[in-house]
C-alpha cells in the first residue's frame, strides 16, 4: 500500500503579503514531501480579522480552507487572537488524533506560534514554517521549525500577466504542453537536487501529485521516457538504466 503523509495547514492572515499565491504554496509543500510518501492536506484552517479574510477569501474558497474570524480585542489594541485560536486548534488535533497529523505547517510571521511549534515537535511531529524573508532567520523560528519556506522566493503572484517565459518552459511548450503544464513540469524539475540520481517513477509521481489529470496524450513526446530523452538532448537532465528501472538526475 502506498504510504501517505497527513498535513495540517494553519494560516495566520495577519502580516502576510496579500500577493501570496496559496496554490503555488500547496504545490511546493507537495513537491518537498519525502520521495515515498503521498501528501494529504487533512486540515486547512485560516484565521484573521475581516480585512485579512477579504484579501484571501477567493483563494481560500477555491482551496477549501476553513475560515475563522478573529476580531481585534479592542479599538486600541490592534492585536487579534488568531495566534491563540490556531495554536489551540493545532494542539487539539494532536490530542484528538482524528485525523492523525504527521506534518504541521504554519503560515505566519508571528513568533508567538513558536510555543505550539515546539510543543508539536516535542510529541514527535514535523513542523514547517512559511514566513517572510525578513523573518526567516529569527532564532525563535529556526529553533522551532524543521523546515522554513520563504514567501518572497516562490509564492507571490506574478507582477505582470505577460511575464516572459523562461527557457525551460518555452522548451516544454514547444513539445505541446500548455503554459500551465509547462510551468508545473518546470517546478517538478526544480524540486530535485542537482546531480543526485532518482528513480524515474518519482518524476511521474510528483507530476501526478500536483496535476491529477495530467496526460501525455496529444504531445510531441507521448511518454515520460520520451520527455526525459528530449530533456537529456537539451542538457537539462541525464538518464541511465539499471537492472530494475530508468533513472535520471538534474544537471542544468
């Protein structure tokens, strides 16, 4: 039976860039999961005030987030209780074990979350943090998270709808993949360490994890083997075969 990893995602709507692309974020989390596991987002909970909810409502609705409003406690105090609500929810899931969560991911720049992050790790859970570049090196964060993803590096909406397509995406589009497929295949390729050999099946698994309906039908390369062969000729990857499987490594 194929192994799975159950993920809980807690989104603090305060102090997060409103250009954050949640779909890209979920894809990146999926691509960073260990090779032999398939991710399941069992909990997706966002919490914040009315303004914070308004910024992300459409994205959260499309991705089936549960949304909890946390008004400011007073007119003078601009602090709301989102951190407390999300922390209690995370600890409650640890206690209830329904569903059993393997990985907790917090999207926040608030160091108050390090209390629950430390507690979850104490009970053997993986904890990831998604935060701003300016906050990623805070000692409280680096000592409380197993992995830190930086919002500004990968997860912001494009500033221009017609931003020029990078070379690899152009290469993929020349093979008949549309812009979305090309972008996602590029993300899969970029998720592998350079110069490390991988089983070819993992390439296909990662593509299917972020594009459930992906197909080579109608493309100039009608199989993964032919795609990897083309990318080998274009000097993006190198392939080899052993007795059991086809292998590849990223060289570009």
